[in-house]
C-alpha cells in the first residue's frame, strides 16, 4: 500500500494505492491520527486508486470518521473505483460515510 498526501481546498487528501488489509490498515489509521493531531480536521481519503480493501480497512474508515467527527471535523471518502464503490454499497457504508466522486474544491 502506498499513501500520498496532498491538499485540496480545506481538505487534507490521503490517496491510497494498492491494498488495504490487516497488514497495511494501521498505516492508514496512523496517517489519519497524525493529521488529526496536527489540527487538520477536514480529511478526504481517496480510494479511487485502491485495488482491494478488506474488513480491517473498512474498520479504519469508520474509525477515522468517528475520530474526526468527535473532534469537530469531517471525513469524506472519494471513490470512482467501481469495485471499491460496490464494496461500500454492499456493506451499507455508503450510507454511513460521506462518499463522493471528487474532493470538494477540485
């Protein structure tokens, strides 16, 4: 898994390439924790380049949403990848997470 960090408007954007699984999910969790610790409370996780995501990865997305929301921030999940989008739809996370086609301000 690779993580890229950029800024779009008021959002810190984490682009995730490769696979999010039980071995790599802690890296994503730590990236969100670090942004939160720095006071960057509007975070977008871009799953468009992600090839695979297991239940551990989905748990990280839910945890990130909770962490940011509890601190007064927000999380959006950007996903144009049909396979990952289907996973979010099948699990019902498309109703829990703010899933969008692009980061606001792009």
